[in-house]
């Protein structure tokens, strides 16, 4: 690990902490992200002083987020980790997951739920719950529009810039 690694890890620990990420997860992400190649999980355990089980547990979270990929090489039991460097692609995937897993489902289920319960004789508390559901549904529709625009904008940015452009604006 060199000084670039150390400085980026320190930077990302602060960023992670500000966003509710624990120090080990932030350290692992930063270490993997700044590394051009994959790293053995055992190497991360040695570097951080944490057990393989602790490292694996934190890596699961990063895998779910789409930023880290776990692999094994043929003929070895060693687990290797790699952080995807295509942040824009990862963000598009995350937005797509939100749109598919929550918004699309809500668009289908919430209106029928509201319609069903509106036909019932509701008490005041239940009426408030229906109002909350309507607000949730309407907010999700607005969020969906915003997310769709974000994906379009990110795609535009991706098509007009390249990784080789890094540093030109710095």
C-alpha cells in the first residue's frame, strides 16, 4: 500500500462516516477502488487486521450495492475482490433497481390497495393511512420521473466523456 492508497482511504473514511458508513466498510471500499487490479480477501484481512469473516461480511454489503465483485481463480480457494471503477454504470444500475423493485411494484399495487380500502367503511385512523398511501404513491411517481431524467443525463455524460479524460478538469 502506498501513500496514494493511504490518502484515498483516509479521504473515503471521512466521506463514509458522513454518510453513515462504518470505518471498515469505507476502508475496504477505498482500498479496492483505488487498486487497479483485484486483491485477495486474505490480503485485505492482513492489511486491516480484521478476520476473513469480518471482511467477508462487510464485502457482502458492497457487493449488493454493485460496487464490488467477488471471484475465485481456477485451482485455488482464494477469494479475490475487485471494485468496479465505472461509477456511472453502477449508479444507473442502482437507480434501475429502485425503479424496478419499489416504484414499479408500487405503481401496480398501491392504486388497487387504495381503491379497495376506499370502498370500505373506514375509521379516522384508517382514512389517515389511505392519505399517507396516496402521498407515498404520488411522491414515488415524482421520484420516478426524476430518476428517469437522471439516467438520461448520466447516459449523456457517459457518451460524451471517457475515462481518459480524467485529470483534464483538475
